[in-house]
């Protein structure tokens, strides 16, 4: 017996920037930093969680993040 899957063709729900900013405004100091980095750099939560201090260059203001999908590092 062959199993068939039905794929829903729905447009993904993307939150408004106002709602994201409200979430950041009501978060604790630790999460304000994390959520802001995710929002501004477009990072995945796993990329932020696995990042280290060596990947941050404060002089240049650059983040060098290894991707979660084992691709080449990105700089933001």
C-alpha cells in the first residue's frame, strides 16, 4: 500500500516588525540581545546558540557565524 501525502500550499505567516519590536521590548536583558541579533542579522536560533565569542569582532562590528546547515560561514 502506497502512502500519499497532501501538501498544503499556504503562504507562511510572517510577524509584523511592530510585533517583533514589542516582544523585544518586554524581554529580559539577556533575551533582548539574543532577539535583536536574530532580527537584525537574520540568524537561526541554533546559529546564535552555537556561536562563540571568537566569532565576534567588536573592532570591525562583524559577526562571523558558521551556518546551521554546515555551509560556509556568513559575516554580518
